[in-house]
């Protein structure tokens, strides 16, 4: 009797999950085609960003391959801007390493913010309140970045995620887990992530890896294609037989390296074996994603006036 009830409960759960997924899919497509994104595209058409040569080169590369890499100073020549971020990043690194040492000694350290990816310590994680006094939020909404995101996505985008990540090394024998494996992000059909290395990242620090032209619409976009609430992780063994090593880009680089990437394409990272990987990361998505697929990891607290484009991105 118990077994029959268990089977019935499992079947009911499967049906309920399938219905929920169908509802999410329908909501996403409705907002993508008719509601949220249509209005956002209209705003973009009425007020397109004015891009300079560097910004335009980034957008052109993203449209061609789904990624590009620049130095922070290429986009933000003001050395004082990087100096401020380096101090802020250094504080996060020092605080995290001190807390990890206490944890290793057996102490419970609640200030270590982790999610299901427990190999990553985060500055914000989820549920934080941020204002423009936060240098990372201020950077993410700078016209230099926001203009690139909006031009690439072809609409006024939403800033979904702002955080710093510290990935501690676990040795070369550790099994790859979660986002250390090849996957597509479920967030949106087209989105833009920005990674900024805050330390030098070599092979032992778990560099970001990407398969060019694997985002929807690219030459490899139909390989285990992106779908709302779809299977994001292809069979890893099969992946290795379909994607040749020479098709993969690995992003080692010095601190200050900026990676722009559409992560609805195949990617992985954070498999640190010898040294920590520390980076800042921002995610820009369409309004359709925020109303159906994802939640913002922060709440914006206005502390000063912002222009309409930035306010749209933050609210």
C-alpha cells in the first residue's frame, strides 16, 4: 500500500512539474514576443545607445562568436576607477580567506555566503540591498557597460545579477560539479554576462571556458538546444564526442581581464585546482526572463538620481 501511494505521489509530482514548466514556457514566450520585451525593444529603438569604437567592437564580436575579451583599461581608461575596484576586491579576498581559515579550523562561519554551488564563496549571494554607493553596482550600470548590453540584446536590458565570486582550489582529483561542467545558462534565450578577473587566472585557477557560436542562432546553437526550463547540462561524455578540443576557448588572463559572453551558449568554469579564482560578475537579461525564469539577486535602494535607462535596468 505504501509503495502504491509513493508511486502515485511521484506520478502526481511529475504531472504537476510538467504543467508548471508548460506555464513557465508560455509565460516566457508571451513576455518575449508580446509584452515585456516588445515594450523594451521599443524603448531601445527610440533611444539607442551611442557607442564609441571600443564598445562597437565588443558588440560586433559578441554577435559573431558570442564572446570577446578586453582589458578593463580598454573600456575604462581612468586608472582611479580600477584602483577603487582593486581595493574593494582585495577586501573581499582578505575577508574570505580569513573566514575560510576559521572554517578549516572547525569554526562555524555564517558570514561565508554560499549557494548550492558550495565551492564558490560570494560577496552578495541573494537577498541583498544595493545602492549606487556600491562600486560594483555603479560599474554595472555605467553607460559604458549598460550601452554594450543593450546594443547586443537589442532592447533595454535588466541587470539581473551583481556579485563577486571566490573559488577556492580543491586539487586536481576533485570531481567537476554543477557549473564546473559544460552547460547552458537557463536564464534567457539571449543574455550577456560580464566577468572581471580580480586576480591573475591561469590553468590552475579554473579559468572560464566557452564554445564559440554555441548560443541560440549560432552554428552550434541546435546542439542540445536552449529551451526555457530545458535540460541545461548535456551528457558530458557525449559532449566530448561532439565538440572538439580546438573548438573550445579557455580564458586565462591577468587581473583586469574582462570577458563578455552570451552564456546561453555552452560554457564552464571554476574548476580551481591550485590557486583561487576571484572575479566580479554581472548578468544582463531581457525583461521576459525576470517575469518568468529568474529572480534578481539584489534589491535596488535608490540613493541618488539615475537616468531612465539605468533605472529601467535596476527596477
